[in-house]
C-alpha cells in the first residue's frame, strides 16, 4: 500500500504521526537528565521528570513521582525494575510508569520486559531488593537507560551527545576514545633477547593521564566501539644505561598483539647504532572491534650477546579516528 504524509485536506490518525516520528526519533530516553531514579525512604524510590519515546509516541513525566516496591522476601534477594510502559491496546492507549516486581532467588534476575503488538516496556533502572531489608539505598539502584536492549537513548540524543559544532561549522566528536599514558622512572622492566615467548615484554600501561572512555584494563586497551584507531608507543632507556652496559648495537622490536596474536607489520623494528639512539617510537593505524584486547610487546632480536636493556620511560597514545 502506498501512503503519503502529510497532505492538505487529508485525515490522519495518531498512528500515522507515530510512524513518521519513529523513523526520525527511535525508541529511548531523551537525555541523561531524564527519568533519573533515586532512593527516597523505606521501600520508595523517586522517578525524576523527563521524556521517553516508544514507537513514535511520547511519554513525559513533568514532576517527581514516588514508586513503592513490595516488601522484601525474608531470605532471598530479588530484582525489580522501574518500567515505562506504553499500552497501545485498543481502548487503553496510555503511557505510565510502575514497579515491575522480580522473583526472589539465590541469584535473582530482573523481570522480562513485555514487548508485543500492543505493549512496549522500557526499563530505566533496576533495583536490588535485599532479603529482609525494609529500605532501599542508592547503591541498590542500577541505571539501565544506557542499555539499548531494555531502554537506550533516542537517536538524536546520541548524535547530539557525541557531536559539537563550533561557530565555524567545524565538528568535534567529543566522546571519541583517547588514551594518554606516560610512565617515568620505571624500575625492574627490561627488554630481553627473545629466545622464547617468555622473554617478550608485555609493555605496562601505567600512570594514565587521559582515558576518556575508561578503556585501559591492566596492560590492555579494550575498545568500547568498533572503528579505526591510531596507536603510538614510545619506549626509552637512558643513554647512561647503554654506556654502562657497553651496548652500542641492538635490534629492538615492538609489536601490537590483538587478541593473542601479532599482525605482520611491527610498530617498530630497527637496529640502533650508538649510545644516543635510546628512544624507540612506533605508530600504526589499525582496525579494532568492540571488546578486542590490544596490548604492546617488545623484545630484542638477532644479537644474542646483547644484555638486557632497562626500560626507563613508556609513553602510549591511542585515538579513535573513525
């Protein structure tokens, strides 16, 4: 069936407008300030004002609203949800918020959301109801607005949240990944000749200066989004260390390791020549998927009589570029 929107002298129903707005807006909460849930007193929580869209229809809470959970089970915890429900059942057609009660259990799970031809539910928070406890504290409340499987933010919000445009029309992606790690005066970290994989150094990523998306985990960078990343690593030793160890030649190798394997091209591979050649820097543009585990590895190659070289400084920068 062919349809046209919106023409003069034509009658339209609410469902026609909803289909139009759903294509533009999508489902979810409007912004990070909308529908915040806070503990109040006893078994009551407070739902803040805000907006949510479901299938092209809009719900607005204009003032704080109290929602009360049922009494806790005496022995088992349970997980409830604070749900915004759109009921499009013929004759009902309403939006409302309520507490969706979970089932007490040794390992409780939150109640499933109802989503069918007439009912569409979104969870803004889940609340842990602890066994035998007669009140709710803030640390029992978990925000679910960011989880697009149960709620999420509307498409326009995600665009605005990640994009800033200045007076010249230049766009800045404010939430792009960027990591800056700079560790100085390191002790007990060495580049060793690689006789086996146990001689390979997993480069430590410590003393984090910037980590905009909290993606450094130990010695690994674990991206939160698919994309193309620029990675840069610098390893430095002291010129005095090279002189004292009488090292005037060594083959330094630095490589990426992604999910346990190294790609063909190294970050850095060169025979340095002279005591003043004591800074080794590598750069690559690589593609990573969400959840990949990237770490950097370094070692000495070829010259078997080269003594271990102490690492004094490490600097690493990682930036998402697309």
